[in-house]
């Protein structure tokens, strides 16, 4: 009987989902962006913590709309547009719009797949001359970057600040990813696809300092240098799964092999990264020690504190090499 029940459960659970969703970061539970403001340190409700953002109203930095999601995510009501500009500073002079999981689940044990899709358009396009950190962990053991390395117009996947894979971040294309993290083995690999195509593994698991306190996965973007032009980043399909990976995008109802615009899709074009490639090791730790006035708080190769003691902020004195608390 037990075996029969297990088999029945397994049969049902594999219909649409290969693994178990341990945290659902889709934006289905948010009707308007005002719902993100319901979260506070004193009232930790919903699926996202929302505190890493500028001082203007949330509607300046976040917007929800069906047109902001990957259309292949048929199980999602709408996607999120995240906007950063010179007002989007938090705890430093860097521009940030980042959501953090709000959950009691352990997101850092066993085998986990961190799923998300991102897009840019040519309107308020990200500036490829500036470093961006995207969908990163506090320790930066894995993350995406834009505006770095030998091909700054590429979206670059990194392990511990080392380039491991990259793809041309073309406008109006949805890029789907899953960070394949084995917290038991301390390894991370990468799955990727575009449009409605199923995820394929593009980098096998490699050693990494995998760790999370389940409240330090940054769903969003950080621009290192503070400049006025706004940038829009589109995010959808965020969820974390344990067990076996689901490779379909959404519930798989989009025909594999075609993109949402009907063209035949290919896996993302990748760029081989020379083994010697080293990325700027700028860190963005939000907690822990703070730098004092006139101390360094960022820059290539710098690994110390990146936030400043009050009331000072971290300023780009000689970007990307030197940032100082002033
Ligand atoms: C996929 O999701 C959409 C929207 O929720 C639904 O209409 C459709 O029936 C689903 N398809 C499958 C195969 O489950
Ligand atoms: C994760 O690592 C553990 C320990 O090395 C190993 O037993 C397990 O098979 C790995 N899981 C996957 C999915 O590779």
C-alpha cells in the first residue's frame, strides 16, 4: 500500500514538474507593486523581502505587467520590470533593485536548481561599459555579470568571480537559466536556453564555495557605478526546485524548438572563456564589517567591506579600480 501510494504520488508529481518546488518566486501573488511594500523587517510577509532599493516610491523601481514575462511561462500572470537609476542607491552609492526570498525553507541543502529568466530591450538598455551583478548570492559564489571582461556586451556566468560561460545579451530575447547547485558536493553548474526552449546543461558542475542562508539570493541587479541614465531589466519564472531539474519553461505548453515569436530557436551562442580569464573581484557584501570614512569600499581585486559607516556612502573615485567611503 505504501509503495502504491508513493508510486501514485510520484506519477502525479511528474506530470508537470520533475523536482519539488521549495520556493516559488513567481510574481503570481503580487497584484500590484504596492504589494511588495507590505514586507518590512517588522512584518515579513509574502515571498520576497524588499529592502534593497532606492528611496523613491517602489513604483519607480518595480512594475508588473503580462508583457514583462517570458510568454513561455504560461503558469505566470506577469513578469517584473526592475528599473535602476541614480536614485536607486542603497547602503552605498551603487544602484540596486534586488528582491530576496522570504521563506522558512532551507534553500541551501542537497541538490537545488535556481530557475529564472531575464531580458533586456533597447529602451533603457543596460550600459555595457559599466559592471552589473545579476541574480547573485551575497558571497558571489555564483552569479551573472554584464559589462565585464573581454566581451562586455555578453551576459557572463561566473563561479567565484571567474568567467565560465557567456552569451551575447541580445535585446528582446528571453534568456532562461538554472543554477545547478549541489550543496552536498559544493559544486555548481549551469543550464540555459532562450525563448520557450527547454533548458540544456551548458556547463558541468565545478567546485564552488556554495552556501546560502536562504535569505541572500539577490533577484535583481546592481550597477557598480552611479550614473543617471535609467536601465530596465525584465525578470520572470523565478523558482527554486530540489531533486531533479524541470527543463521545460513554464508548464511546457510552448512548443519546444520555437521561440515566442515563432522563429526557430537555438541554444544561446556561447563564447569560450580562456582558462586564464579573471573577473574583477568586486564584492557587494551588505552585512558584516563596514568601512570608515576615506577607506576603500570597492574596486578591482578588492575583497574588503563594501558598505560604509553612517553617514558615508561608497563613491566611485576611480572606477572600476577604486571606490572610497566619503
Ligand atoms: C499550461 O498553463 C496554462 C495557463 O495556466 C494552461 O492554460 C494550460 O492548460 C497549461 N497546459 C498544460 C499542458 O498543463
Ligand atoms: C550531490 O553530491 C552528493 C555528494 O557528493 C552526491 O552523492 C550526489 O549524487 C550529488 N547529486 C547530484 C544530483 O549530482
